[in-house]
């Protein structure tokens, strides 16, 4: 999937999770940090590509992208596996609870938003022709559906004109259908 599709799927996933598992407390700073963390989490699995938009956000990102591309042994290796998800889970949990001041930002909400983004990336990429090396370092590729010719080609018309618009329709449908749950989340802002 392309970055734009990953962003849309990550946001749709975040809205869905927020409706069904609302946080205990919330403020504007936490919402902002959570949305940014969700998008970053959705981009992290592709940090094994020098062209990842994540590298554009960092000083020296072009150089870092090339270094990381070599470290990760090519695209869709450890970052697209259960081992990568395990490492991301533990590193981001540790990191967010150290960099965010709990007076201003609920680090748990930001952490879960980033992890939702990461997992949504893996689920989306599992629907592509390449599948995922879910059990890395074993060279077994997993995809949905199991037959690769039924899966989506990254960047194809199917992704651009069917999948991406369908995610947009889902977001509007889900917000309309889940207004009471989402309004509850919004009311958390007023304390």
C-alpha cells in the first residue's frame, strides 16, 4: 500500500478503536500527539525504505533512510513481522512514557494510537501481492486472502480508486453510525 492509503487506514483504525475503547481522560494536547503518533506509527514499518515520508521529517533524513535501508536487509523484513511489532511495542511504550510529561499528555493514549497505526500498516500490507514475512526470520510470506493473485498490487488503480475511497466512505459511515460513542470521547475534553 502507498503512504496515503496507510495514513487513511491508520486514521480509520484510530477512530474505530477510540469509539469502542475510549480513553479514561483526554485533552487537546493528547489528541494532537495521538493523531501524530498514529500517522508516524503507520509509517514506521516502511522505515526500511529510503523513500519513506518519515525520513523527510528528520534533518539528514535522506542519509538516515539509506543507512536504515541497509540495516533492515531490504523492504518488508523485520519491520513487517511479529518480531518487529513486538520491538515497536516495547520501544515505543518505553520512549513515550519518558518523553511525555503526564501533566500535559496521556502517554498511554499516544502509545496505543501509535501501535494502532503500526498494526493497521501490517494488516493493510497483508492484502498486497507481496504479503508479509510475519514470522521473520523465517521466509514464510503471509497474505489475505491466502492466494496472492487475489491480492492488491501496491499503487495500482485498485488501491487508488477502490481501496482508498472505500476507507474514506468507511470513516464517514462509521462516524455517522457511532456518533454517541464518539461524542462521549469528545466530551472527555471538557473534563
